[in-house]
C-alpha cells in the first residue's frame, strides 16, 4: 500500500536544520505514526512522502516556506502595552521573549504600535530556516480496517510481482 490521504503511516525519521542540529528524530522518540493528510505533519514533508511504500527510504530538503513558513505567514496578536516590560522601547521590528500559556518560550515581533494597542507577530523559532529530512517508511495501513486475526498473513497486490 502506498502513502495517500487518510492512511495511517509509521516512519523512522530525522529532521534537522539544514547543515545544523537535529530537531526531531525517531532515534530519540521512537517511530512516528500519523494519518496522512490530516495536517499533523509538516505539509512540506507530507508532500515528499506521498506515494512511498513500506521499506522505501527518502532524504532531501524542505525549503523554509514549506517547513515552518515565512515570517509573513505567522499569526499576529493584538496586545496591551502593559503586557510588555515597563519602559520597553516598543517600535516596529522590536523582538521580545515571552512564555506561552503552557510555559514554552516564544518570541514576539512588534508589527505596529497604536497608542496602548500593540500588534505583534508570534514567531516560531524555526521560521525562515530550511530543513533536511531522512525517512524510512515502516508501514502504511488503512486505519478503518481491522487488523487480520493472529496467524493470518495478508498480501498487498501492489507488492506482488510476476516472477
């Protein structure tokens, strides 16, 4: 079975900043299972995996615009001046560190200042960075289909060749 929308996919993978550090890896966290096309995987990586079968391996690059987007594609939030440090120089282009509601570090870049209303872009730490990936497809399954009974071996018609 080949990777297509709606199918459950299990992969070994490594994702890193081009020429830099590993961001995520199944060597650290174990194989990754996801449902293809549901938006839970980087869109640029999903497109590169489409049509692969179990046992296939692939590596390559994902341009920044297809990975975590460009700065212009990230959301803007309107904040009150009092949410910034007292005396902070609030002007377009200024970047501030903060914590998300879950306590994760985030960065805010001021887009505009209008009185006490500050529009700031929420910056992903990897925005604008090209990525490199390495993937091995371990399995591709229809998640709506029950597994075969123990001891039953299923053949995939796509994998049978005349011989």
